[in-house]
C-alpha cells in the first residue's frame, strides 16, 4: 500500500479553534526540509500589543495533534489579556500527524520496518521546528546556528523569559527528553499522562497489547480508524470535538503516522527504539528544574505504575490528579487552569507578588517547623510519641478495645513495648522513613499499635474510611500509592481483588495458603517479637505523619496531609481547650480521635460498634466502655448519639451511674441540634455538652455548648450555629457574589459580620495540604493575610454580631437566585422547624443567576409520600420562607431517600437531590434513583 507525500496545511474551521493560531513552518530536519503545522499564539498576542515574556513548548501524542492544546492556548491568551505573564504557546503537529507534512511511504508500518519514524527522529524534529521559532522573540533564545540549543542558547531562559515544555502521551516522554537535553534552556517541564519505562515484570497495557499483535497493528491504526476511535472514547468529548480530533486522519492515506507511532513503542530490548528510550529515561532523571505532573487515573493505557516511575525520576515534581480523568485528561478544561496557575506560582509576572501556592517540589505549605510552637506557650509542642515513650514502665491501662471479643485492654508499658518492637520489625523488613503504609485495620488496639509504630520510624500512615466503599477506597489508596499495606483479612481481600499497590502485612499470622493468596510477607504479631533496636529514626516536625482521607461526601475523597507538627498541635488543642490530659479516660466513638489517646496520655476506649455505621453505637455499649476506661469524657458523632439516646432505657443501674460520672461530652462530624443536645443531657446528666465544628482538614475549629445552642436558637439568625473560634484559631470570611463564587479579599472582625461568605481559617493544627492535588492545595491556601497560613473550608454561612459562626451549607451548593445568592442550610433549618418535616434540602433549579428555590423533604420517619408535598404543607412552607427571608419557594418535593455520607450519616448530597428534583419537575418519575 503506497502513501503519497503531502505538504503541511492549515486546519479547516473547527470548534474552539482560532484560525489565527495556525501557521506553516518549514524546518530543516536531519533527513531534509519538512513543513509543519504549528499552533502559535504569537500573532494573536502581538495583535493586542502584547509581547511574550515566556514561552510554552507543547507536544501532542498519538493519535492527537495540536488541537489538544486549544484550551491551554486560550487560557494563556486570557491570562495575558488580564495582566498576567504573557505566555506564548508553540505546539507543532508532529510529522505524519495532524496537519503537518505527510511523508511518502511505500508500505504499512511494522515495529521493525523502515517506514517508521523513530523516537530519536521525533525529538530532532521537535528541536528543528521550535528552535527558529524561539529566536523570533527577543530574550527567549538566540538563532539556531547548527549547535544544539543547549550550547547556542545557554543562559537564554531566565526569570525574564522562562521556557517551559509540556507534553501528553508519547509527546510527554519526547518533550521531557528534549527538555533534559536542553536543560540550560528550559526553566520548567510539565507532563500529562505518559510513560518512560515499561517494567519487565509487568504486562504491556491491554489496549496496546491488542493493537501491537501481528496484523492488528496496521489494521487497527491505518487501514481502519479503530485506534483513533478508541482513543477518542477515553474522555468525555462532545461529538463535534471528536470529529475535530479526527479531521486530519480522514482516510488511510493520512493515518500512516498513527500506525508508525504505535509501531515505535519499544516493547522489548530488541526494538529499534529501546536503547533510545532508556537513554531518554536516564536523561529525565537528571532534570533538576521544577516540574508538574498532571494525571488522569482512569487511563487504561498509562497506568499508575508509570506515574510512580515518573515521580521517582522527578522527585521534585508537583502532582495534580484529576481523579475522574482518563487518558485525554487535557479535555477537562480545568487542566489549562491548573497549568496556568502553576506557571504563575513558578514565574509570577513582573510587578505582581507570587501567589500563595506551594513552591515546586512542595505539595503544600506547612504549619510547623522543627520547633513547633503552641499558640499560647513558648515551649515547643511535644512529639507525637513523646508521652508514650515517657510511660514505657507504666502498668496502668492505656487502651481498651471492645471490638475484640472479649474486650482487650493493654497497659502503657505493653503498648510501648509492642509499638517499639513493631517499629524495629518494620525497619528490618525494609520500611523506611517517608514510606507510606495503608492502614486497613478497624479502630482499636491493633490499629493503634500499627499507627504508633509507623510514627516512631517516620513512616506515613494512610487512612481511608471503609465507608468509602470498594471503589472509593481503591481510588483513595491508588492515589496515595502506599509502599506497604497492613490489614485484617477483609482489607487484604479488597487489596487483592482491586490490585492495590503495596507489600502486604497481616495483623495476625496466616497459614501458608492464605499468606500466598493475599501475598502477605509477615504479620504484626511476628513483628511484635522483634528485638528492640538501639536507636530508631527521629522524624522532624515537618515530616509527613499521616494521609487522612475525607468522607467523599462532596466529590472524590481527598487525602489530607498531616505532619508530625500538625498532629502534635491537635493534641495540644485537646489538652488546652477541653482539658484532656494524662490520665483522662476517653471513650472515642469517633475514629479520628480514638488514635489521639497515646499522644495526649489519655486512656482511650474503643466501644463496641461498627465504624462505618455510627448508628450502631448503643447506650449499653458506650456505658460499658465508660466503665472499662474509668472514662470522664466521651467523643462520638451526632448519628451515634442519636441512637445512644434512643436506647438509653436499656441501661442497668451500673451503666447509668457510669454515664452520670462523665464530665465532658463532645460531638463532631455534624452540628448538633438543641433537641439532640437535650437528649444527650438526659443520658449524661452531669456532663458539659459541646459540639466542636471542624473537618478532616481542621478537626477542631469552633465550639458551642448546650447553653450556647439555647441562646443561639433564640435569635433570628438562619443556619446552624457552631459557636465561636476556639483558642488558637483565627477566622475570616470571603463574601459570596451573585455568581456564587467567594471573593479573593477576606474580611475579619466587624467587617465580616452579616455577610454570606466562605469561612477561611488559620490555626497551627490545620492540614499541611492535600496529597497529589497541587491545585486543590494552592486554591485552599491561596490567601495571604497577616503572614498566616489559611485554609478555605468550602463551608459557607455568616458571622453574627456576637461573633458566632452560623453554617449554611457548602460553597458548591449555593443557590444563585435573581435576588442574590442563598445558602441552603439557612432555609433548611427554617423548614426543619415545621412539625411535619424530619429534614430537608434546599436546591437550585435552572440557569445560574436565575435559579429557582426548591425544597426537597425526606420521606423517612414521616407520613409523607414521595412526589409533590401536600398542598397545605407547601403553602405553609412558602409563607414561612417568604416571611422570614423574602424569597419565593417554587416547589416542595418529597424524596423517597436522602443521600448522605457514610462516615457521619448526616452530610446531605444536595447535588444528587438537585438532579433528582430537576428530573421530577421535568415530568420524570418520583421513584427514580436519587
């Protein structure tokens, strides 16, 4: 089959493509002059009087073309227009690809055939086309004179005109290879899904393996457009966008390059490009300049192992994962935003301060340094294991675990001995400081032992709530990429079934068959018999200690990074604010705090309950835990307390007396209404009842007690009052505009009162960042006020004249009505006051800015039937909403179920309810899945 040569040409009219970006460039490649189609924004910029002060060199992969970079082109032009750095984007179509020149070929491509353009040639092609283009802008490079750019343009890249490479697919490794060879020219590198190394013990990804099989290669890639169509399915693309990507490859005569690209994949050491890929991989490992890796984890071709390899070669790289992204991750418009934000953080425009984003190589800002300071004391905070180590000879009870049958209690001496032995055993096994260890162990003594052993040697504990379900836990564990897994059999079974990364350690010893089945190397029991090491590594306060995953109630669960300093600061808060000190007996029905006992010297008791089902905690179970631990403090979630109150009559006299000795009751995870507080007070008649507000990113931020809730309920404020900031927490507000976005400028004190806004907090014990989410970390910590590190909570509400915080929902759930933005939580609290309503959700239906308010009621626990609410109830609620806030309630619906998170059983998924309400109001079935 003969493939005729054709010169480069401009693309036809395409969606989201500016014809002014296109130009034809002739370049002298090693095998002769060739013509390239190039996306170049220089003309557009200069037409607006903007001269580039930075250049981005972009390279597509297979079977895409420069159309891949249209979002980035538009984003960089928009950034320049708004006063940011003027980035010029240069993105050539590779030869035989896109609208660049088609080379003449006499036969179909095969892996070892002469009709294939090899990796080394493609890097040379890229060099040939970009070098003269760089010379067009003063200050970016000098004209190409035959020498390599590294030799002829040494020192050309600078803070005044940085040069950055970006690539995707095989364009990723090619652009990184070019950047490595031209390290004196390149200031930074970015890569989307790509691969540098194929492990010898791992199979080639199935899609490529099928395509490379014998005659399938030319058939799937050239003779038909099968490979092209499959690739276009690896992203959420509109049909018109798919057609635009396919436009350069309309027939077999234009698809030789697609087949040639696949044929050049080095599948083994005999392949012609194998040695070149090895050399490029070594060159990439020598890159020292800043780097960013943007990743779509659902990619069936470039799997997690390739990201792991890239991170090892580029340890300085920042990483941002689009958890729902696939191979064509660039088709998510936010990718362009992440890239431009990262570039702004690395290379701020002249005259503008660097934004509050982390520097290259740091995935988040930290709150602690080598001598972490308590907010109200000059002495540094104690290390996480300091109290445990100090009590190594103490024979009093440290922990009681009712998850064991019978209940298991251990002394401080035993806990210290076991954690120290396991720590030494982990070191001998190969665990190193900084290694990540996934904890697939329910709260209790086993988890405490494993966690503190890791803390002692500087290993990082990865904790993902089992309530996330198999898919959610798989996504979380994969994103954290642990080197080790410690698990009970259910967790090890999930790890095996979903192929989670990490070497396996069981809690208890397994038989040879089970150990082989689950790939288990040893057990905690065996490690606990290790002879103590003379000296263990000493983690610094700034070292990561744990990755705690959020509940996933508002999107894919995020891994929250906590350093040793952060955890020490959190322990100090409990000691300072709630008087939790050494010797305190603490019943922890809220998992995060069950693990803090040894850090504060408290005797911690894990009650008999299902961790993923808080409602399983009964009054008898919590009473038995109080008795066992001589506890004076109880910590649980509102859902757990609700069942405790409901089962209070089942207690015997001894259990009632134990509850009467409790001095402090804390509830976290969701606000506690007055009725529930009253019910809790009947169970614990002599306790001070508090409801601290916080989140995974900051577990304790504000606090309110029973009297505070009573006083707040007597005011006309809407929402749920969570009290005032605790000692050591600074609070600010970012007002919300008519579009539902929170402002960049923060307000504090009197200026913050009375406005609907996003709460922004600063404290020593808030997170140090999000794991592998550079942009999320940067956005949450972007504020620079009073020299503090701040965190945008995504929670919204207002601050009243008494300085109390009132929650009104989440930022993404703001309803943008014609009368202005509405926080759903405020109206929900109002509607929930009706005796016929158990709980409600306010959602917005319609276009942004003109949304209608719709109330969705929960049918559970009421006599309401799914569908339209009764007319009298609807009229009553409409009148109430109009009278109090002056808003119109368009409709009142009753949903068959209410979607909530599993961890707390209380956070309502308003997005799902909004979608359901929209379907119902459009004539859909009320019985449809919420």
